[in-house]
C-alpha cells in the first residue's frame, strides 16, 4: 500500500504525488504515477485536471484554515 501526498498550492491546484488511480463516476480507472494536478478554481477547460487558467483569471484561492495536528486520516494523505 502506498501513500499519496497532497499539496494544496496557494492560488492554484491540488497536487497529488505518488502512485495512485483516479476512478471516475462511471467506474473507469486511470492509474497514475508521479505528479497529478487537480483544478480547484473551476476555470479549467480540461476539468478535473488543472490547465493553468487560475493564473489568467487571477484566482487567489480559498482562505486557509488553521493548521491541525496531522492524523492518519488527514485529507492530505490518501491510502491506495
């Protein structure tokens, strides 16, 4: 079982790093290894993937919440 690390970029996408698969609503599986960027701004022409449109729209992101102590169920760590 591998651990995937998630990094929310300030004013940008969610970067997932590791070996994992994305499963769409129809159950299709898309295995991936390395860095994967998911759109958070909603302006991407290739959702759910980030295409950089957050820069053109000058999207600043969401307000950060206070840091919490990491746990095994932390949203930034997804187990495969």
